[in-house]
C-alpha cells in the first residue's frame, strides 16, 4: 500500500471515531507518525511532509511530492492555535506530528554527521538537501563562531530549491533571521513576508491613526523640540484634514513650515509632522515601548508601504525603527511584525540613504555580531553587512553648517562627471565617496558619518526652540559616538566647515572626562576641509541676505569676534601640539554663492590655518572643497594618502 493511501485510510478512520479521547483514536495518529518516521530513517528515500490543513484531517499534497521528486517539506504554522481547540483533533495531531518531526530531524542530522555517514551514500538526496537542516541546527549552537559560520554558509546558498528557502524562513530563530538580513548575499526568500496588517478603524485614516498614537504617548522626558513637534503635529494634522475635505486654509500657530512641506510632498504632508514627532519620541526608551504597545510597528509599516514614492517619509520611518531597535526587549516584536524582511530588501538598495538607514536598524538588531549601538544620526557607511574582514581602524566624517551625513560627501557634479555618470560603476561616479571609494581602497576601515540639524537662520529653523551651541552639539555627538564604539580602535576625523569646530570641541571635552579617554588615546589624525578656525565673514552679511535676517546661534558663533571661537582655537592648538596629532588642512580659494544676491569667500586662507599641519589651497568654493570630481582627483588622492600614512602601523597589525 502506498504511503498516501495509508494516510488517507487512517485519517478517515480517525474522522469516524466515536470518541476523540479513545485509545484507538490516538493510536492511529501515532501510527501515522511512526510509520512516516520509519520510512524517513530506514528506507532509501528521504521524505518530509507539508502540513496543508489539520483542522479535521491530515492530508498529503501529491502535486508537491511529484514536483519535488517525491520530497516535500514541513511547513510549521506560527500562528497560535485557538484556545477553544486545545483539546480537539487539531491540537493533538499537530502536537504529535511536531514531536515526531523534531525527533526525525535531530536523529537524521546526527547520523549524517556521524561515522556512519558513508553508509547513506546510496540515499536519493542531494548534498544541499541535508545541508539546509544541518546549517539550521548549527545556527542554534552555543558557540558564537559556529553560529556565524552557519549563517554565512546559509546566506551563500545558491543551489537550493524554493521550498528550502521558505522552510528555513519558518524554522530559523530571531537571531538567525537577523543574521541573514545582515549578510550581503542572502536571498530574500529567506524572509517571510510581513503578516497581514490589521484593518484601520471604520471611517479612520492613517493620519488620524498616527495622531491617535502620538496623543497616547507620554509628554514626559521630552526636550522642547520634541514637545514642539508633537504639539504642531496634533494641531496641524487636523487642519490638513479639513483642507483636504474642502475646508478653509487656516493655519494656527507656526503655519509656515506646514505650508512649505505641503508644497514639497502633497500626499505625504499629513503624516510628516507626526513622523517628525515620533522620531523624537523614539529617542526615549520608555516611549518606544508605548509605540509598540499601541500598534505603532504595524501602523508605520502601513505608512511605509503607502508612501513608496516618498523617500523622505520612508527614511523617517526607518529612523524610528532604528531607534526602537536600540531597545533589545523590543527585538522579538520588531521581527514578528515583519520589519526584518523590509529592512533586508532596503539594505540592498542602490540608493545610499535608504541602504544606510536600513543598515543602521539591522545593526542595532544584530546583537550576536555587533556590540556597538548606533543612535539616531550615526551611520556606518562601511561595512554595512556582516564581514569576515577584520576592522582595524575608524574614519569619522563630520559635516558642517547646512550639511548632511551623505550629501556633504558626494562627488562634485561637474559637467564631465554628469555626462560620464554610470550608476553601476562607482569608480567613475558616486553619490558618496567615503562609502564607494574609501571603503574600496581601505576595506579594513569602519567608515562612519554623522548627521545633526543646523540652520543659517532662526527663521528657517525646523524647531524654533532648537538654539544649540557648538558646545551642546559636541557633547551630544560625543556621547552618541562613544556608544557606537568610537575610541575602541585607532581613528581619523574628517571634517568640513563647522564640523571641524565640533571635532575640536569633542576632543577637548573628551580630554576632561576619564570615561572618554579612549577617544583621545586612539585619535591618530584630523583632516579639516575649510574649517574657520579664526572665524568667518558669514554672519557679517546677515543684513544683506534674507536667509540670514535672523542669524542662527551657529552662524553667530562663527563670527570673527566670537570669544568662544577664539578660546576654542587657543585651547585646541596647545592640546593638539601636546598630543602630536597629525593634521591636514584644505582651504577654498573661490567664492561661494549665498542665495541669489551674494558671493562670499566663506573661509579665507588665514582663517583655515590651524597653526599646525600642512595647509593646501584648492581652486574650489566652500561647498566643493570636500567633493572631489573624480577618484583620481588631487583632493581625494591626498586625503587617501594622509589616511594610509597616518594609520599605516595600525593597518599592518
């Protein structure tokens, strides 16, 4: 009698049993399991089952068996059983089947790894059929190195059938699925699709759900800007809804930023303020727990899918997920909600911002391979995936006024570069040279870029209350970088404009704090791109440029007569000479267009002269001083030479 016929007869017999708890009733189920197990272990053919339905009977999908050469797979349901079924046929059958399956797999794995492995040479099974289960077993080993190797080998699988990827997707644990997501070569079939999202409440919109979530969060533990964005989101969102329904345009409070953002992203405006507020809330650990408890992970996922054409919306959502991932107790919820599959796909994106935001969130989830934690605004440009390449040193990029973690360090868009732009050839054109060029030339480096908000004018500030001094920003950034493990390896700082002042302030502050001493001890050198060590003329022209009508605190601190700037220069120069830091200074020689009314030499040569290190004038303006035209351009090659020479001993060890 065939196996399929035997199963059908037994299942029919079970279905006609008069008493569900009779001995005959459960003996039949056990007989099916035992008979199946004997075929798997004792015969010349390895068989596994796909459980399609166990509500009332056990069935075998003959089409799957035929298609996979008489081999199928076990597809274990992950959805909890209904409590009402705990004593019914479904529950007991699944319990018996799962128990037998675990025993069969464990036994077969031991046999295949044991001294009798050669006796199975006649078994009709390919090597990779057994390998998938052996690797899965190794991913749960107690030894970290063994787990790492198993995940790496699994991610490099190329000969597996579709059903094997999907079986692993269901069978692997949280630690393994995150490891696969952080493996560059992993097939996306390793990741289960996100579960169905719960329906919105009747007559409710996503914006209204976001407002409800935001209103449910505590107002405690928030800084002034977080409170500002929360209040703005709750007030402006209702006005947005009224406008979309034909109501009057009536802005309460600060309506200017609302009007501006509406013009930029019309269909995403309603949620932008809520997202900005949620980003701030997600920086508070206790609020992250509330966001998860109130269904925020699912709501953010719905918004992410809805706004696929709006990268800014998606980046803010991934910022929130990355912040929540800093809390290890939330990792199971993040994985269960399906975010890992979304992040795994985004991490492979050719767009650097999307890939970097996803890489940050995944790194915060990967506690098996990553000790550091990357807080909001700290991005690893290399390596963004797990790597066997030992990382021997760090290079940190700190942008300046109105800069950003990615756009500041892009390639200069000359006419020639634009004409030769080839998206799949980063040696000719790149949107971020530290990630593409530097990481390729020095793979043993960890390349980090930071981001923080700045403004030229308080009138243009995203948050009117955010008047942060260089001292405040440096303290905040130093804390974040130390959490990311900065100071644990030899390192070089690379800075542009005001970013150089932040680097100087961070190093001086670290020298005063014993817990920050590794940052000082491991700093090998600093590169300054047009840093106004002695001030800039920028603030002096505020009356002539509308964007500087009300110069921000950052701009005021850059003025030539700033006492704080002079004290910073004097203190740092003495400190740098004492520590014998290696220094390289670049400075612009061309004026920069400020708005449409003014051209200004932002940092003159005399201001860029730190007093130590080589000073190199370059025929570019202030914006392009840190943007080499080509990989073989002098700006990049001299930067690369400095990094290699300064870290030569560290990279050799």
